[in-house]
């Protein structure tokens, strides 16, 4: 039996559209140890996330990590959970809805935006299937990772390829690898920081805290570290900050190996000793607020800074569904979709409808049901 999946009862009259799959990392389905365990089992088993011989890592993962970490992580998720569920999932859904509206008014042809999570639900496979059902013959994959890393962006492409390998009819595909230095993204980031400064006051130091990764990945050619540095530098330039007024750090270490430095927590311990008592902190690797920003930074690292003698700690929210952020994503998507028929200025819905009617008539003459 064939393993390829097609569209049941394909409708020749259905007009094609352009699809956009907006992807983020993911969250557990509930803030419970069982749900967190399922999520972590999928996430941490990805060989791009943990580069270790599989037999050895299986023993560590199932013998230690999944026996100890889910309960602690579930408690952390409970502190940030909302009526809409995980903040990351809820925000990404709002981003997808806003991007849909932004693209509908700025391109001539039909567009369909779906959201998906690399790990957990809604899955990348389910998002692609929804686009398939909408007759998206061209699909843009837009991972919400401004800075490229094999541990994030590349895993999205793996999941997309794994799903498409089962499709009978493949759509045209394009991928956004990164947008760390995109001018509109940098401006939205600078706007959010500037608004915070005006509301909360100018800090002595602005901390750009990025998610960390093993130093070995950087040494083997992963560009993430360099792209983080560039994002921070460009934002600082837009804000007119001197080199002494900002610093780049890396958070969320896992395991005992050396990760990218300087570490966020260690930096926050040291700053008060150096006379820096008032800081603001922003996390430009996260397109949406999540456990790593709302709990790790805004709670855990705040406590670290204040306990070390700090006086003012201001967490600047992720860009989330800010209007300027959605505008930046819309322009990014349009730039990557250039040349596709639905984006051409001469695309006309009435002409497309007539073409679809004619296609259906020809198909029926050849024996098609619809």
C-alpha cells in the first residue's frame, strides 16, 4: 500500500492560494508533570537540540531528565499559565491572526496563514495539512526565530520535510532562514525598548539576553552567536546607546558543558558589584513571551539581580503582536514570496474564478467528479 497522502475528493474548482506557516518552538498542553514530560520527551529527543550519541542520551533522558525535570518545569509553567493556556501558544495564535489580516490588505491574491509549533500542538504536520486543504499551492515557512540556529530554525525545516515526504502533490516551498538584521524588525525592537525607557526611566545598562546554546555549536559553524551580536548592536545604534550602556548575555543553560558566554545570571550577579544598580533587560531571540522570558528572566533573574544589590530591574516584553512587529513580519513574508502569482499586481479574482470554472468543466469532461 502506498504511503503517500493526497487530497480526498480533490475539487478542481477550488482556487489556489498562497500559504504561510508561522512556526514557534511550542509548549506543553497543560502545566502538569505528565504534559510537560510528553513535551520534553519530544523536544529533547531531537538530535539537533541535543547532539549526543543516541543510546547514551536515551539513558540520560529517560533515566534522569524525564524523572526529575517535568515536576519542576510544571510548577514554573503554572506560574505563567493563562485562561488561554500557554502564553507562547496564545501569543503565536494572535500573531498568526494579525499577520493574516495584514497580508490580506496588502497583497492582491488569496492568502492563508496558519500557526504551528515545532514541538507539541498544534504540530507542523497539522498546520501544513490545513494549508493543503485550503489548496495552498505555494507555501512560505516562517519560523519565529530572528537569529538562525541549527537547534531552532533547522529543526523546523526537518519537521516540514518529514511531513512533505508523505505528500503526493508537493507545493512550491520557500523558507525564511533568519531576519536578525531586518530593518523593520530592528526598528520594532528599538521602538519597544525606547517606549520602556520613556515609561520606566533610562537604566544604567540595557541587557540583551539571548537564549544560550553549547559553545561547541558555535565553534562548529552555527551563526547564532554572531547574529545575536548583530541584532543587539543594530538595536543599540538605533537607540543611540554607547558601548558602555549595553551588554549581550546568554541564558537557559542545560547540562554541564560550556555554553555561550557571558551567562545572564552571572552577569546580573556581577553588575551591582560594579555599581550598576538600575537595568532593563530584553530578550530579542524570543518573538513571543514564554517560560524563558516570563519566569526565567522576569522572576528568577530579577531575584538574582536584586539579591546581589540591584535596585531597579525592568523586563521589556517580547515584541509579541505589536503592530510594528506584525508589520515587519508581513513585509518579510512579502519579500520572500515575490514572484508568486497571487502577489502580482495584475492578479484578478474574477479572472481566477473564471479559470477555476473552466478547469472544473475540463476536468468533468475527462471524468472527474468535481
